[in-house]
């Protein structure tokens, strides 16, 4: 009975989401639609990083580098030869990239594959490290990728970046890819490979003693995470229409890591909720950086005040939810309709020894 109810509720939720996307695409402001696209793209990036950091227990800080690989690959493969010739005026684009134009889906997959290949190359020497050493190594490789992109004028156009990228990303692409990412990663986590990844997170020595190949499973998680990071980067590049190496610095990885930590390390549901909260809150608080005339008073905003207030709010949330919004739990219809669970939440706490009832 519960399975049938859960299936019906899931189908209804998907239909409601599809109807909302139709409404948003046709009636909402362009600015709001862009924010929704960014929310979905950040969801993809957060899910991919949560696989590595939350479920496998690896402390990776090189996600921005993989996003850059995906963004540049997708952009170069979707731009027309005429646009490439126009923007590569300092140094001509190498052949055959100057004449290749692929459909958006093929270019997006190519960006993810190249990001996964970069992760395989980087993971071979670094995944034998642990903790802070792994974080520093992956951070270094992420910065190396950014520096390479800054100095390869005839491939990436160097510090000038790429302009005139086709604005192909829309709500269907971003939310559809986010849903696909969630399904793939949930299937992985619920398989024997996912159980091995969780075992590595809990205790590497115990996992290895049970026959789990540490290097293989760490590498698998790292490569899959990089693949979806490349996909997310490709969607972001074709949403913004312009990219440059400075966009993919350490702060970008930090923002994605913030989404993972706030949502809960080891919770895909928490990552989705956190991606929407952080992205929307970041835009809502934008007025703090600008001057506002309310008629009876003028509020003189200060550049950077938004980041201060936003950070303070996040600190408050983390203090009350030390394991993130969802911890390691996932949303389920059974948990939602569990009356005993809600009763335990709202029931009065037992009196301490010697206490009196008020």
C-alpha cells in the first residue's frame, strides 16, 4: 500500500514540477528564470561534490577546475566558426577546433568526459593522500588548470575568455540534467559500489580488510563527481554566454562546498534544498550592496555588506544544525507520513531528575 502511495505522490510531484517549469518559462521574468537555472546548476555541482566529499569522505577542493574544463569544452564545441574567428584575434584557434560545431547535448557530454579524464589523471597521484594533504593537492591541481587556461591563448583565448557562447541552457536543460544527476547518483549510492564508498568514509582500514579496493572506489567517485562537475560547468557557460578563467577560482569551489556542508554531508536531499536556499538568499540580500531610498530614510549600502550578513546568517544556521539541514538523512514519503515520528518531535521532553511540572 505504501509503495503504491509513494509512487503516486512521486508522479504527482514530477507533474507539478513540470507544470511549474512551463509556467516559469512562459510567464516569469527573465531574471527570475535565470536564478532558477542557476539553482538547478548549483544543485548538479553540489550533488557531484557531495558524492566525493560527503559519501566517500574525500576532502577535495579542485571542483572549480573540472567545471572550467566542462565549460570551455562545451562552449568551444557549440560556438560557430564565424564567432570563433571573431574572438580569437590575438592568436587563431587551433585546428580542427576552429571549424567544429556540435549539437549542445554532444558538446555537453564531451565536456563531462574531458573533465572525468582530467580527474583520472589528477586522481592517480593524489588519491593516495588523505585529509588536508589531499585537499591541498586537489586545490593545487584546480589552480593549475585555471593557470593553464589563462595562458593557452590559441585554445581558450587566454585571459580574454570566450564571448558569444550560444545561450542554449534553459529550465528544461538545467532541471532535466539535475534530475538525471540525482537519479544516477542515488542509484550508485544504493548499489554495492555506494556501500563500498560509505564504508571507506567510515573506516578505510576496516573497508580494506573486507576486500574493498580503496584506490579503485576513490577513483570511481572522483571521476564520476568530475564528470557531473563538467556537465554543470557546461550548462553554466551556455547560460551566461561568456566565461573567463577568473570565474573558476577557489572561491567557486568554496561556494559549492558551502552548499554541501549546509545541506548535510552525505545527504542529496539536503544538497538540493541548500542549493536553492543559498542561491536565492544571495540574490535577495543583493540590496545590501546598493543604496536604497525609502522616502523617509536613505540606506547607504556598502559593497561587501551582503557577504558579511549572508555569512553571519549561515553561521547561525550551522550553530543550530551542526550536521547540516538534513544530516545524512534523505527525504522519503514514509518519513513524511510517519505519525509517530512527528509525535516524538512535538512531544514534551521528560522532566529532569528533581524537576517539577509547571
